[in-house]
C-alpha cells in the first residue's frame, strides 16, 4: 500500500468519524431530549439552592447564598425561565406528547 493510499484511507476514516460525531452531537433527535433534561436538572438544582426567590422558605438559604456569586450569570436567566414556563407537569407532558 502506497503512502498516498494510506493517507486517503485515513482521511476517509476521519471524515466518516466526524460525520457520525456531528450527527450524534447536533442533528440526532435525542440531542433535544438530552438538552431539555439537562435544563430541567439545572432548574431543580437552582430551585433547591434558591427557593426564597419564589417565596418558599428554606432553612439552608443562609448557606446557599454563598453560591450566588458563582451562579449570578445563570440566576437571572433561570428566574425568568421559571416564571415564564408552565408547570413541570405541562413541560413533561409536552416532552412525552401528552
């Protein structure tokens, strides 16, 4: 096998691998479900850390307030998203086509 043939074979392998990677990361329908689930998990974490933002008393608010400087970039977007979206049941129902 010549060097040019080996390079061409390797190039075809890399192109096929990159095409599969792109399909799996960007275009596959499961990507949206994974993204929504990650957003739901992030929302649950933020709600557990800052329930006072929605009037839910929490005894650990004093300790979770220390996280606010690290999460301030996401806090405003999260608060807006939580006020704008419907209930969690509505969102999960939409996700499973109910």
